C-alpha cells in the first residue's frame, strides 16, 4: 500500500493541489507533502477525511496507488 502515490494520483485526477486539499482538510500543505512523499504517516481517521474531500472511498483511494502510474 503506497498512500503517497495514491495521494499524488488522486490529486491529478481531481485537478487539485496539495494546498487546495490542505485547506479543505485543515492540515498544512507541508504535512500533506510529507505524506505524499511517504516520510510521514497519516492516521486512518485523517485519511477518511482526505478521501471525503476527494469524493472517494478509502478503498478506491488505496487502489489508485496499487493500479495506476503517476503521469
């Protein structure tokens, strides 16, 4: 499971920046950047909030990192 890769792909699909998402989720863009680079972990509760803002189920989000490549 690669949460960072999933996050990068989801942001591309939604045409959204880390800054846009961070404002919606209530965390810093630096934190989300660290998550996307796999240097920080994200709690499941916060992941659910992120997925909600991306209009995705957690399972769909995780699958992105398993099945798609970053473009």
